[in-house]
């Protein structure tokens, strides 16, 4: 360990946070989280006798260490996950056993939603919170939250109440569906970081109930308040309420490089996905304070299918920047277009038509990872001093400036992360539509089988393959003997 790093480690705080080990070249080679930064980070530089070969190799390469403090361990969990995906450090791949991340899933569209965990989010309309790399800590936090906001962990059983109901962990038999969903919405608010507002509302409701001499209800509110305060001493959720945005190096560098008026707290990324102009979709991903904000992701299905990404991008941004959506979703601080000059120009045209010229736009060209800005329209001014500081250079054409930065910079890592996430989200939606169309078209060709029957068949048998494998008796039970005979005749011939 060099003298400079040794002196720096003496300033480590005792709070929770995320640390970044760097090599001599400044490359981030490992990202980790800690309940107590001072204790965890210093462990790397104590005796290496108990370390495995990979960890010893990591320690030998550490030249510098940085860190970001968070208010709780769960904040550190979320931030660690985001930073690993942004920087993809070499040693995280080598040292991490549980590489797949954990999400909390809640399907608020169900009559009696339940809370569960998954490692593979689906495009099924449910809300997903995460990702988190430490599944144990997430499950532990949800157990604490369940005392305050009772919820089901599996589809509701209308039979006898189970032990969870008697323990107050699941809603009782007298709880109505509307009351349960209202309670679950408060849980969702807590997961989104609205702890302070929830506590204020509970205090207000408790005082109101006591003032009206409804002491039973006042006791319920008091107990929920006590549980929430106890939870704050244990483990907490969310990054929005406590993350100090000024500590995100990428956001600060991006603001300085593009001379933005403020830190880009909300960045939206857009991509198009289709196959030869069919099932054309677009994705809108949102990064709040430099971290993915999945609850605010949106997807678009183009009204006219074109094998023309410029047209598709123009339609998507025209719809996104409508007055209704600006009012509902808010106004982004920066928009990133996945693509080069053509896609960016189409998006800027849509922005100008909507008279939202104050929103800055940039593109990210795939091949060289160049940041693309339009001289007149992008709404940004290149800071040449910051560009030089980042060891970058520019290529200038008639209307566009292409900014070339080292791929190891914080800015490029952040923009790549947003671009990759928008691509993933667009492709996943396109795949869902393509599968639905393949299934629907096969059943569409059968006369006498309408939309309601097709929907019932897919719901009963799960897929077109399940319908084909079903026996005559099973088909009769699902859609009746007449339609079952039609299905058998056509499916056996296909």
C-alpha cells in the first residue's frame, strides 16, 4: 500500500456506503458495499493469509480507493448494484458468486396483489423494485416492513386464515380489497423512498383518530409509526431521499462538459427495436440521480410500422413530449438517443415541433461510443477546457460535433449503461409482441375461433404448443364440444 492511500484510508467514515478500488491507471477494478466503510475497506489491507488467490491479486493491484457514503445499508446495496452494472469491474466478475440480481415484484393490477422476489423481471405489467445483489438483506428488510404494511406472499387463499394472518403479517378476513391495496400502495411508496412523507401522514392520521375518540384506530397508527421508526434504526430502502447527487462523478463531469444549467438528475434514454419493420417498439428508460429508476420506465408501440428508425424515433419523441406526458411524467434534464446523427436529428425535430427546445439532447453512436451533439439544436455548449481535462477530442462536421472520450471515463460508463438498458428494455418488449403475434396468427386462421376463445385457450393451456398438445376432452372442457371439434380438425392438419 502506497503512502498516499494509507493516509486516505485514515479518513474513512463509519457510515454505510459503496467503495471503489482503482488501479494505477485510474480504472475501477472492484466495487463493493459496506455497512461500515472504515471497517470493511481497511480489511483489504490487513493480513492476506486468509484470502484466496483472486482476492490477493485484487489487493496487489489496488492503487487508490474512493467511496460514497449512504444513509443505510440498503441504500448501499442499491448503489453498489448500479455501479457494478455501470463500470463492470474485472474483479467483481471474478470474485462475485451470486452474479444475478434480486428484484422485488408487486403486481398492483391484481385484485389481491402479493409480494414476491425474482431474479428475472418479465414484461408483465407488474412493478419491479431493484436490482439488489444481496438477496438476504432485501428479504430481511421486507420482513421488517411486513409488520407495518401486512401483505400476502402468495396468491390469496379464501379458506381458513393461516399463521401469518394471526401474527398480523397478512391482512385479516375483515380487510377489504380496497383497504388492502391502499396499504400496499403505502408499501410501494416506502420502497420508492417516501419514508418521511409516510411518517408525517401516519402522525396526522393518529392525531385525527385520537381527536375523534377512535382510540382503536389511533393505536393501529401508533404501532405502525413505532415499527417504521424501529425500521429506520435497522435497515432502510430507497436511494432518492438520501443519495447526495453531487457525489456522482459522472453527473458532475457531464454537466461541466456540456455546460448544462444544473446536474442532470433525470436522464431519459431511448431506443428502437423491430424486425424488418414489424412489431416496431420504442423504449424510454429513466435514470434518477445516476441510477436506473425502473418504476418510471415506459414503452411505446408505433402507430405506423416502418422499417425506418428515423421516423420511429421522431414519432416516439413526439408522443413523449406531448403536453399530457410532460405534465404526467415530468420534464427530463437530459435526453440520450441510442444512435448517431440521423436518429438524433429526428428526435430534435420532434422536440422543436413540440416547442420543448429547453431540453438538451445528445446521441451515443455505437461503433466508437462517440457523444453526438448538434451545433445549433442540441441545447448544449461544449466546454473545451473540461474536454481537455478528460483527455478527449472532437470531430466536427457541417452540423454535428462528435465528442471522443476515453472509454474508461465516468461519463462514457454512465451513457453506455443508459444506452444498454434502453436497448434491453426495447428488445424485451419487441420479443413479447413477436411471440404474441406468432401465437395469435396461428389461431386467427381457424374459422369460428374468435378473440375471446383465443384468449381463453391461451389462458387455459399457457401457449399455442399447450393447445396443440391438449386432448379432445380437455379442449371440450375449455371451449365446448363444437369449437373443440373445429380446433382438433385444424390443429391436427397444421
